């Protein structure tokens, strides 16, 4: 009997194949006390396990094809760096001395301590980094327990054209399995921002995470279908035929999209549209290259803060930005300053004064936090200014709600420019500085704030949320989240017109920009610059290329005057048929 299991789709695509189930038996860790004269020997055993773990990861890294090693290898390098971190190299040794215990137990104690820190907050960034730590520690534990090394030989010949189901997969596992020709994978755990999910998207491997208890219903060699966030087990002939046809259609569609990879984003009537991508991690640059984007319109920097207790220093900021700048090879990048708060909290209580806001979305977040805590903000500003000497860098400030905040940030930038000049440190004195229009108050004042900045960007996710007074993450009210609400559309149009009048470029970088239903509407409203997730890039480009702005503008004006959902739906249909 066919069954359908729902998970979280993290990499698009349809795959049909036989299930290959990987069961990692839980590693049972027991504590035992060591006589004092065995301590040094136990420490040597632990250090040897770390060395073997490094060798295993280096072997996997060596299998990555030379034409992509700079990008994909980054995922493996992350785990290699963790193996050199004192949290894993020094602290367990201290615990072995302190408790006179075996290495496995010391490593378990340290793992528990680290996980407890991450578990203090429910945040996707933190969860993803916790997964990396657990994967690295599990590798070392398997070595200490004498488990066989699967990196020397092919994991299993059954992996060819298989759909892998596992509890979780590390980036190293994913690289190995892709090397052996898997069609897709599904895991019971994991999240959308894990390195494994990012790698799956970068490699174009269909993937689902969060399929809790799926392996209870799926047997080895069952025929399964992966489609988005759904896995279909033992499909009947009709369903199998339907997905085979769909798979062929998707393949043809992607082949057609790949043909426009190098085409300019120009509408049918000759209007050039700027189209860039949004990224969250330096590793996302692999996906950026895959779709052929020449620039990054939104580089979120929260990842630098979300996997630690102490904030990153200036050099860590600088190195992360430099990675992206080098990968773009001269292309532009817009770096958004820290947008911490709301659903992304920082572990260190010094930066929220030990108090958690009753309503974090309306509390101390983003630029409010940065201006209140300059010791958090200034290292990032210095790093961005230094990075501006290396390429086309723009700085963008999130969650601005008043003109005074714009002035305060400008004063800080001028202060840091003076510091850098006095130290003869290079930077671009003309680096553009802009703000995000996410709060209705500042969107209404676009005409007032535009003369004070070099560019503006519409952050529609928060703009819609704050305009309609709903929490888009609240399942009870998120049905009210409506990008086509007249108030939202009027704010967007007002902002676009005010920016144009002031002669300042304006773009859009929220989810609305990458939603194929709204691209032509936004073009009709006057938008000429988009930044979207890599997965949506080519589809948005295709819509742009096949659009005629002269015919869209009158329909967009009618949309602004529509008074009912049915009227708006009809107008939107006409817009997308143009």
C-alpha cells in the first residue's frame, strides 16, 4: 500500500529509485575510571583519534573534483577546523585529567556541554551549527570505539541510483554519497540551514529533512519518490507514471533554464533589470556560481554570531567577507549588518542585558541592538570598510525606523574611516551605504530618508509582517500574511516612486522578489532591481526576459485600486499572462 510522508524540502527536484537505508546504531558511551599511570596513555589515544578523524576528512576532501574543490571543500574544511578547536582538542583532555576518566566519556561530557549551550534557544542557525559539532564528535567517538573507516572504499555499491534514508548526514557523508551516484536523500533530522542542506542545494541533489520515524515505514529496496518535501513509498502504477512524466518535464525545464544562465536580464521591450542573489553563508557561493549570478544583493551576516557565545572579532568578519568577494571575482556584494533579535537571539547575555523581550520582533533587534552595543557593531563596520578595498562592496543597515538612526550610523562610519586613515589601512572612501525599508514608518518617509543614503532595499518579509500586525511564524495567524494586501502594495509603490524621484536606486530582497507569482507585478510597479535566493534565480530571470514592462505598468496601477481578492486575483492572472 502506498504511503506519503511529509518532511521539509531543502533542495528541489524529483527523484525515483530504490531506498537505501543507513542505520547508525547509537554509540553507547560508558564511563570508567583510570589509574593515574594510564592517564597519559589515554590522552595519547584521544589525540590519535583526532588525527585519524582529520585523515578521514582529508581523504574525502581529496575526492572532490578539482574544478569545484575551492567551493565544496569549504564544507569539509569547516569540520576540519572544528577538529583543531580547543573546545574539542584541549577541553576533553582537561576533563580526562580532572575526572581520571576514559576519552569517550570526556568527549561525551564536552559534547553535552556544547549542545546545552545551543539548546538554550530555538534558532535554525544554532541548530545547524549544533549538528556540525555533533557530527564531528560522533566521528571521533566511532574511531575511539574501533568502528570501521568507510572513507577508504566505496560505502556500498547499492548507492548507485539509490535514494538514501538516514537519521542524519554530515557534509562529508553527502560528498561521499554524491561521489557514488545517489539520486536523492532524506533524513529524519536536520534543518534548512544545516551545512548538509546547503551542500545538497549547491550540488543539485533533491533532499528532504525532518522525516521523523520515516524508516519505520520504509524497507530497503522499496521504490520511493522524492518530490519537494514529500516522499512517496511504494507508489502504484498510476502515481509512478505521473512522477516519471513530471521528472522528464522538470528535466526539460531545467535544461531550458540553464540555457539562459549567461543571458542578460533584459525584458522584451529592452529594459535592463539588475538580478542578484541572497546568501547566508560563504559556502552559498557554490550555488551562486551554479546559477550564473554576477553579484550578491543581500549577504546576511548573522551566521557569524549564531554559533558561539562570544561575538566574532574584526578579523573573523573580514575573512568571511573576503571569501565572498574573492569568489565573485569583481562582482558586487551588498553586506547587511547584523540583524540579530526577533527569531535570532545571541547566547551571550551581555548583549541583551540578561532580559528576553516579551515580543522580540518589536524589541531590541538589528540596528537598535547595534547602536546600543557599539562594541558589537564597530568591529563589523571596520571589517566591511576594510573589505571595500577588495571589491565592489556596499553596506546595508536593517530594521531602520527613524532618520536619527541613519544619521547615527553615518557618524560611526565617518569615525571609523578616520581611524583607518590614521592607521594607513585601505578602504573605499566612496563605498555605498544604504538601508532596508522593512518598517512601515520608514517606508512612509522614503522621500525624507533617500537623500541621506546611497541606495534603498525593500525587505518585504518584515514589511508585510509589520504592516499587517501579524507574526508570520505564528501558525494561528500566518494565513493573514498577504503580499497583495493593498496597504503592502501601496507602501512598495510609494517607496519606489520616492526613491526614483530622489535619484537613488531601490531593490527588493525579500521572499516576494523570488516568488514567480509577483515578479511581473513588481516590474509593473516600477522595480528594476531584484535579489533572490539562488534556487529562484533562473526562474525569475526567465520571467524577466519574457516580460513587457509597457503592458505591465497599467495593470499594476489597476492592482493598486483593486478592492477585493477576486478582483486582485483576476488582475494578477492578466499580469502573468502578459
